[in-house]
C-alpha cells in the first residue's frame, strides 16, 4: 500500500487548495478531470487520492498544504487526532509552547481561533469532499458514459464502499471532536454550497447507516491490500460509536459494541508477539500487520508527512539524553519536545506494570513532576515509538519516519470487549479477563488478574498502558467521566501546575471561527 499510495502525489496536484474551512467542494474539473478516468487502473488511482488525505497534506511534499493559511503539519489527519486527544489530556506535554495553538491545548485554554482546531476541521471536511467527488465520478451514469466494462465495475463497487468508509470515519471524528458538522454527500451541489448542520444525533445516525450499508461491498477481513479498509475496519468504527453512544446520544449500545468486537476477534487477527513491533519502521511488513486493523501510512521517502509518528519519534527524544539514535532518528531529535505528566507516570509505576514491556518510561536523572513546561529536563519521557525496523536497521530517512500509525488494532478490540461487558453489554467475564491477561502476557507482565479484579478503573488503566499515544486518551477520559469536572485532575489541566476542574462544555471543541464565517448554518458550541 505504501507503493500504491504514492500515486496520490500526482493526484493531489490535481486538487485545488481549500481556502475556506467549510464543506465547499472544489470544482470537479479541478479535482478529478474527466480525462483522468480512461483506464481500469485510473479508478483505483482515484481511490488512492481519497486515502491520500489521511497521510499527505498537500501537492508538493510534507511542507505543502491543501488548506490555506496553516502550517502543513498542523492539518495532517493523524497528527490532528493525536494533538486533540493526547496533548489536551494527561497523555503528553508539548515543550515548545510558542508553536501556534499548542500552548492552549497543553493547558486546556483553547478558543475558536486555535489553528490546530482549524486544521483538523478542515482536514476532516477535505476527506468528505474528496470522497464525495470520487463517488460522483463513479456513478452508474458516469461509468455508462465512459463505457466501463462489468469486471471493472465490480472492482469500482468495492472502491466506492471504501470511499464511503473514509467519509464516515471523517464524520465520526467530527461527531467526537466537534459535536456537529456540515452535512454534504455526493448528491449535493458542487461549488459554493453552504451545507446544513448535522448535530451529534444526526451524525451518529448517518455514520451508523453508512457503515451498515457498505458492509456487503467491503473486502473480507485481512483480504484487502495493506492500509485499505475492509469489513473489520467498518466493524471497528461501528464498535467505537456504540462504545461511546452514551456520550454521543445518551443511549446504551454496549451490546452492539461487544457484538462487533466478537466479529473482529473471530476474523483471524492476531496479537503481535512483541508489543513494540507494532510501533516500528517495518510495522507494515512484519507480523504486526495481523494486529493492525487500519493504519495511517508514513514513509521517509515516498509518503512523507509530518504526521503523528514523525512527531512522536522525534519528540520523545530527551533534551539531555540525546537518545535519538536508539529510535532511528538524529541524536538530538526534536530536543525534548514531548514528555509525560506525573499522573501518566504514576499509573506505570503503581506496581502492576513495573516489568511490563509497555512501560518504556525513561526516568534516570529526571523528576516525575513537570513543574515548568519550559524546563525540558523535568518530567519522564518514553521510548514506545521507533524508526528502527524489527531487525535493528534505521528507517529510510532520519527525521520523517517509516513507521505507520495504527489507528485501529486488535488490542483495542480486546479492551473494548472487556469494557462493554462490564457496562452491561453481555459476553463473558471469563473471556474478558482472558483478553486482559493476553495483553499482559504478551507484554511479559507476570501480574495476571482474576475476575474479582476486573473493574472499570482497571480497564481505564489498561487502556492507558496499552494504547498510550495512539490518540484515544481524551475520548476515554470523557467516557469514564474523568475529563471535565474534578473527578480527576492532571498536571497543567486547566492551566494550573497541579490541575483544576474543566467546565463541562470542554468535552466538545469549539467550531473554528473561520468555519462559522464560511457557513452560517453552523452554530458555535455552548460555552465558547
């Protein structure tokens, strides 16, 4: 897929920049000219253009952006998810607070002018726009006009389902992060069109219905090309919306979540024997492929981006340790850009995870507290991510990395099953305990548990230990009632060294001002 997605570089050149951050799609003659669709292969290449929006930011390398007025990295899909889930929670601290927008994420003081919010909103709506245009170009009428044969049409039906999956995933992220979105499909006008607003309940219904509708057309699990969505990716997204349904629509859908977890687990995915292989430069080539359900690809040469793995690997290099060589990047990395909070570290140090492979805390000559965000020698750092291969070789470049970002993987499914069971979704306590112990055993953790230890508090800790820095933390804390309010405070929460409560409105981000100006059908979220 990394080779396959390089086709995107030429396709993105056909795209006009999105200057406004509403859903106005670009002119179809600019995005995908009719002359492009002349061969059976061109339809797969067009789909690559839709996938490309997950990794690439613009038409001329990692420094360019199809969203005007922003640093390119600010609007990269996976990096936006990572910023808004990890930096805005107890998961990570960003040292360079002069970078636009990052100080207010670190300290939970964001507003509707934050450029990272602008970038994420715009990137998600780019996904919608690109998917819509691909679907317009592959209707029965368009294929009839081009005389496309039946064999190619069969392939195109699968491609269309994948484009709809990518659009549904973008709307899922909009529902989770912003609580509303402009709703536009391939059936709406092209050009200057101010789409109607869909609220959370409407987005939930749309995402659910789309995923259920496309399932018959999706490839079977593990049968598609790497980094292309299959039925398991759609099941995963369904399980995610059902796990969070009480937050989104006030309804208990845990039984549905557990059911789709069972489908994924039965589909043949397997835990990678070595936990850290999931986060190495060759995770697209090793047995990690059997655990990763859906990735965002990165490559130091062909699919360059300043996405989440490039940020994390360079950022986790310590300012005083200069240990970048351990992770396949320059010795100094990004000079201590990332550290973890005291509360993050304490979970790993509470006795249950002391010899756990997932505990990669680097603590020597460091204090656990981050009393001054500017002091990069304070706070522990981690060594989870790497631009080295499983054989010990460096990646193809020493800054932009080869490591793919595992957006969905099997370990998360195990944890969702256990949580859904505890929340009344059915299933088996024995099975849930077994999944927790499978993850601990894989990580060489001798502290397996019995049924009496299976609690929601344990699940939240296990989710942090297993999934940290994978863009889940904010969503998890909200679902467990520990993000806003005073139930749980972490360092610098609410811009206080020891943390203070957040208002309930901060469980949803504000709609960026630029998006409100471009589409008056949108309304600002309460509290902003």
